[in-house]
C-alpha cells in the first residue's frame, strides 16, 4: 500500500499544469502569475503631495515663519496652472500634482488662512517634505511582479495601477462533484428509514471552491451501474471529477470497475492513512477531443471514501494538490506547519492518522488541540476543527509541547 508521500508524488507526476491564458483582472484573485510584469511608466507618474496643505518654496519658509499669497487651489486630478514664485503658495490636496516652483508642502494643521493669504508656523522643513517624487515607487521598465506569484488583493491593485486589464495566468479548474449511494437524499429532504442527507457533496464543493477550483454539482448517483455511468460521463467533461462513496470492497462499490469500463486509467487505489484508506485516483485521456471546451488533454478522477471525514481529509490532501498543480501553484502539495500540542494524547498502533484539530496562534507560535472525534463518520465533531494534525501509526504517548505536523483548512 502506498504511503501518503508516495501517493502525492504520483499525483503530481500525473497532473499536468494548464497552459497560460489571458485572465480578466477582476477574475485573477488567487491565480498564479504566468509572466514577469514590467512597468510601462513611472509610478507615481508625477511629483505629488502627500498631505493636504500648501505647496511653497522652501526658501520662503526656511525660518519656520511666513505669510504668503495664495495663488490657486490644486485638487487631485487637477493640473496646476501657475508657477509658485517667491512669496507665494498654492493650496494643495493629498495626491494632487505639485506646481512648478514649489519644493515643500506644509501641512494644513501648521497654517492659518486669512482670505488670499496664509500664515505658516512650522519647524523649518527639509527640501521635498511631504512630497513623493515621480518614479519613487517604480521606474519605467522595472519588474513589479515576478512570475509564480499568487495574486493577492495588493497585487491586483498594482496591476490595475499599471493598466493591466488582463493578466497571464492559469485558469481555475472545473471540478465535478458526484455523491454515490442508495442511502442518500438531498439536504432539503427528510431522510427515510436507513437514509442520510447528502452532506459530502456540499462539503466537497466548499472545499474545492476554497482551494481555487470551480465546483460543478452533479447531484446523486444511485448504486446502479447505468445511472453511475451516465453521471460519470457528465463529470468527465470537467477538468477533475470527484466521486464520493463506492470505492471500497463492498458488493455495491461500483466506482472503480465503472471507471475502468469508461476508459479511466487507475494510478493508485488505497493509501496507508486514516481516515481515507480506500481513496482511488486515475485519469482519462481525451487528447483526441481537440475542440473540447476545457482545452486540456486529461480529466483527473478521484474516488473518495463515502464516510464524510474520510472524504474531507482526502480532498484536503489530494484533490487540493491536483487543483494547485493545474493552476501552477508551487509547491503543489500543501505543506505542513509545526504546532505545539496543548495537551497529552496517547495513540495505539494503527495507520498514520490525520486527526481533526484546532489550530491557534499565540505567543509567536502555532498551537494545536486535537478535537474530540469519533472517527470517519463524525462530521459534526470535525466541524469544530480548522485543520488536522498528523499522528504516526506507532503506539505513542504525546506530551504537552510536542511538535506535530499540521494542515489548516
């Protein structure tokens, strides 16, 4: 049976990143920048005031006191029309262009106005006080953003300042979500005897969206091969298909055999982990479908165990990695953070376990508390967690302060 590390290596080797395309700036948050972005202009593009106040000549206020004639008012977006001569000042607003002749801005709090004259009382200012000069931030041709950067709000603001309405990036993958099982009913229906609500599909769609994918909800497929085949065919039109349930060894666990019938190649089945051991991963080649709207030669398929926490953990470890790989995020697999255990905890010999946990920052370090949890079916207990902690498969007594590998979600 594969370890999680080996399974992730196989996944990353199998999944091929999307090619670059032009993405609208407003749709680029969280995407990975495909090329370096150089500035086509100086930023700021002109000398401008950093304060509301008066633009003056430093020689006129070298003593810290002056009475000057106000010649004009310059607001942001307004071009100055007069040169500031000796004994003159221009009232100026934050962000407005500096008028010719002025080399200092005196804050309005250090002035008093009487009609067309302003009295100034200020510590003698240095040349350039309260002014930002043209090109201080960026010069023409400077590299502003490097390829490989995950675009944040600040990055998008910088791109907008540079006039980039579209950016080179890898798009978000479309991820189909299909829950399987005769026992499932939609979340807005009351379950009958031996039935449960379809919680996994809602959970997985939320996880996929958080990871950067676009969830495509396919509903429920019953434990019927014809219906399962029809739903899978729909899912194979997306970049990733995620099925929940039907991947173990039961009589009605039809997913692996149905996928094989439909030309999906198995990459691995079963991983040495708890919860989530039965996970299945494969791919479907569609390179002969050159006009396919996804513009990608593969559909990647995950069969996740039906128990909800198993599905959740497998989605965090494996589906998230596939989404990141397609989008060009490096590293593709989510990296753990070390956190100090807040309490003692003992384990018996078992498979390596990803235990739901509560992660908190305090005193400059990350702390972890293992939440009370009754196994892979205990979704309500898991809902109090904001991540998971890795516990080795060995019998062990963990102590307060021990460091554990953790993964937030």
